[in-house]
C-alpha cells in the first residue's frame, strides 16, 4: 500500500529539518573583510602622504552591508591591523569605522574616474587615435561620474594630491576638489 503525503506536510518537514541545521551568523569573517578593505588599499608615498592603491574598491562597504544585513550593532569592535587615514591601528567600533569606509569608497570611485579621465586626455592627444576608443574612454568617465554623484561624494571633497604624467610626458600636480 502506497502512502500519500500532502505537499504542505512534506514542505513543513523539509523546512523543519533544514532550519535545525542552520548555523548562527558569525561576524568574524566580515569583520576581517572590513579590516582588509581598509588597510590593504592605503599606503604612504615617499613624502608620507596617504595614497590609495590600485586595488581600491568597495570591499569594506560590502563587509558593512553583510554586517548590517545581520543586524550587528555599531558598538561591535574589531581590530584594525594598521593605520589608515582617520583611524589608527587598534581596536575600533563599527560606528567609528563606518565614516572611514565611506570615505575610502568615495576615494576609490574618484581614483577610477581619474584613471579614465587621464586615459581619455592621453588618447585624445594622439594623432590618428581611434574615435571609438576615445568615445569609449569618455563614456567610462561619464558613467563613473554618475556613480560618484549617486554615491553621494561631496563636490567639496579633495582628491588625493599627487604627481601624474600628462599626455606630453611632463609631470603634473593632480590636486583640487571633485
């Protein structure tokens, strides 16, 4: 004799079994990602000025998104493994780190935009440069600019001052505000 189980009963049994095996959220990995997202991308240049590495990105904002999703309180502490702008090495709360993470993310957007802007200028200065490439570089600049505005980067935020090479090979001081 075959026994019939109602689909709802079967679903309830599966859910009960899988929830029994569900693990509680452990924030340690996301706290580690937060530390790495801040410390691995900042460095001091020869004149001891803070610079952002080319590995910049949104690693710390992704860590905060996971921590927020799991309702980890802002008073939770984590260990920052090295100095970064606005935060010294050592123990900090999430509330203390959030502004530094936001600022890091804003600077990473600006740095990406700067890269495309400089390449656009460089490509435009070449004789016989491809109009398609020039247009693509300009589109990347425009897309990143829209992302910068959407992310709420203040127009008064200063760019990281540094020397860059211009299209003619001369050194230029990259400075100013967004």
